[in-house]
């Protein structure tokens, strides 16, 4: 029987103080530390809960944080690619709100 490749898609995202858990359409569930995504670490609980699926679940967007996380990247173990300089600038902008 041939193998059918299915792009991983997120159907549910749950966050707590320490980790993000993503349920995939194919039944898998994975968790990653929030420390992998510093904007999520600094987010309020309300900002963390405001997520949406992009492109039928290929990515997760947190619009309040300008954070976009690809599901394939999560599965591959990729952390945020944001530089420290960019994060500091983002934190400074948040403080100025």
C-alpha cells in the first residue's frame, strides 16, 4: 500500500505558563516550551489565548503578538528565529503602549 503524505495541520492550541501544546489533525499531539518563542513567554494569558489558524492549519498566528509559528517547523524542533535585538525592540514597543 503506498504511503500518503499529509501536511501536518493544527486543529487545537493550548498554552499554559510553561508550554504550548498543539493537537494535529492526524491525531498527534506535541508540546514545546514557551521559551522557544519569547513573545509567547512575555504574553499575557489573554494574548496567548488569542490564536488563529492560518492556511487551513499549516501555521498558528498570535495576532496580538505578531507571532507566526509554522506547524512543520514545530515538528522539526525549530525555535523562534527572532533575534535578541528584534525581541528587545518589540518589548520596548509593548512598554510604550
